[in-house]
C-alpha cells in the first residue's frame, strides 16, 4: 500500500490536525447551544475515510477537500455546546474558518506528508486548536 493510500485510510486525524493548523483565526457565527448528541455526531464524522484508495492522488485530495468543506458547514451549522471552554471554542472557530477555504493542492501536500509547507498559524492558534481537539475528544469520547 502506498504512503498516500495509508494516509487516506486514516485521513480524519492527521489531515484534520495538519490542515487545521493553517488558519489565522477569525470567528464564527456558529451556535453556542448545540446538544451533545448533535455536536458529537458531527465531530465523530470521519472525512476522508471513504475516499477511494485506487483513485489518483489528485482525485483523492479533491474528495478529501470536499469532505472537509462539508464538515466545516456541518460544524458551523451545529455549533458547540454551552460548556465548551473559551480556548477550545476559539480552536473550533479556527478549524471552521480554515476548512471553508481549503485548497485541494494543500490537501494533497498534507496527504503526501508535506504538511509543514502549509502550517502557518501562530503558536496561540495552534494551542487553541489543540485545546479544541483535546476537549472534543474527551467530551465525545
């Protein structure tokens, strides 16, 4: 199995992390009163997990890009629960905004292991994304 195919098989975690780190912050008008079931339903989606491993790298990247853009829409529509910590909510907003603007070329770089080329966030934003990841994993675990 090629490296890209192995990465596609586990795309949700490494690509989510790598791509979420390219944002510069922003903000979201996402609701702040999501139910746990609704929020965790969206969080537990696995973008990229159903991408055809036999497709070309370009087609795989395009499919993953489309799925992450859909995830962004779903996250923004659903929002977060009321009890999310402020720094985790800010990390959520970073992710939502970044996924809206994903480019399939950047996704392909991440899938090929060149994520360092697109990681351009401040340490502060990275910490917020990490807080969101930790909090949502515990909350929805």
